[in-house]
C-alpha cells in the first residue's frame, strides 16, 4: 500500500504549475486580488524588518516586499518556484530557500514578521504552520495571512475529497483560521476583505464581519504574536 506524501505531492503539483502561475502572478499583485496586500502590510510592519514569505511561489510578493524596503526570506516547497523567484529577485536582496513551511529551517525568534498568502490551505496541517510561525517569530511580531474565501474558484481543488480521494488543498473558512490562530498564540489586529468584481456593486457597510467573509474571494488577517508571560521588554 502506497503512503500518501502530502509534501511530495504538493511539490510535484507546484513544479508542474510553475509556468502557469508565473504567467499571472504579476497581474494578481499589481491589479488583481493581491494588489492591496503590500500597502496593508506596510501599515503594520516597520520597514527594514526581516519578513518570511511563506509559500512565496514565483517570488513576486517577495519582490514587492523587497522593493518596499523589507529584508525578505522566501520559502516554497517547489524547486521550480524557487528558481523563478531567484530570477525575478536577481536585483533585490531577497533570499530564497526550498522547504516545507510546516518544517521551517530557521532558528527561534529569527523573524520579525511573516507573510503567507493562500499558502496555509496547501499544507497538510495549517496548525503545524502556525506552530512553526510561533517558533520563528519574535514576541510581538506580526503575521499577514491570506485565506481563500467562499467565492474563490480554487476551492474546486479540494472537491474530490468527497469521493475519498487524496487531495492537497486543505480548504478552510476564514472564520476557522481566525479561531485556530486565536487559540494558538495570535491576536487579530485588523483585516482586509477582497471581493470579486461581481460583488463590488453590493453595499457591505451594514453587514457583519461573518457576512462579509461569506461574500469574500479572500480574507487577509493582520495578526500579532502574543508575548510570553513574564517576558521583559528591552
């Protein structure tokens, strides 16, 4: 009986999809669903700090961070993605390493902040990633996490699980991630909703957060790592 290796299957998928992803990532970060993320990030994370871009893909988000003045370490499970990220960032100081974001090769308290956009859904255990974030982030550090909303088409990647097939898309709702983060060392500072163009005509001002999340294509959280008890500020 073959044992399903999530990390290996994820690497294979993203190696195969690297060209397709690379062809559209610039548009996503410049005009599409990710266009407001870096400005959102800048409001809460001081320039010059060390940021780990977890699930960096072809490195366009890392490039945007580097150009905004951050020190960047990008991590992705795909060798092909890492290769493209290094090429794209040849003129920046961003660095890249191939690794599973559930098992990061970094020391404790080595990062000031984390960016992870639509990457936790592609891990076998999002909780393991949160625990790794807890380990590498400095007390009081920030994490900007993007979770696909209910209207996001990529959720079809998890559909075949209903036929008892092994899939590598760990679908979760934004509210599920929010609760998981709150129970594991993180406090929500603020959030950003991203919507499909078809829903932009709808007035959302009077809606509760859970109803806004229900309409979202993606929900972006800004979290702060809770300081350990008894820790003295320097």
